[in-house]
């Protein structure tokens, strides 16, 4: 996984421990947002993105650069910090990602405030 700048997002148990079906269910509760953020890829320039929706399990963002599925990324989200994860899909100028650690209700609230 990418070792981005020191991130403040600390969890005790990785979300990967949850069954995939359970993670998908948690992803059904999405919050529509419009947040300017950065997407960091190892050895590549940082990308400016606009996060359009956010859930405990992942995000969807507008991104001008096509990214392959399974690409490790770190989403630098203002007010929350650096969130490691990976790209799951890319369609047109939109990219969907799955976080390595699920966000708490508090973190989701901070992001959508």
C-alpha cells in the first residue's frame, strides 16, 4: 500500500476483515458531497479530484485521468486526512474507490459538513 504523508486516519481493524457482501451493504448508504480532494498514486503526480459521494466503505470522484481497477491510491480528504484504498472501477471521468479502513459515522459527518 502507498505510504503517503503521515495520515491521521487510524483504525484498529482493517475493513478487509469484513466479508465482501457486508462491505457492499455498508456502501449502500452514500452521502452526496462536493469536496475538492487529492488522489495520490505511488510514483505518479497527485491528481486533483472532486469527490461526489462518500460512504463508510468508499468514494466516487470526478477524475480527469483514467485509472485502472486495483490501483492503490490514497485519498487526501480535507478535515479527515489520508485514506488509503484502491480503485475499483473507472467510467468516463468518474472513479470509484474502496477504502482500506471503513470511515466512522463521525468521519462521514466531518466530510459532509
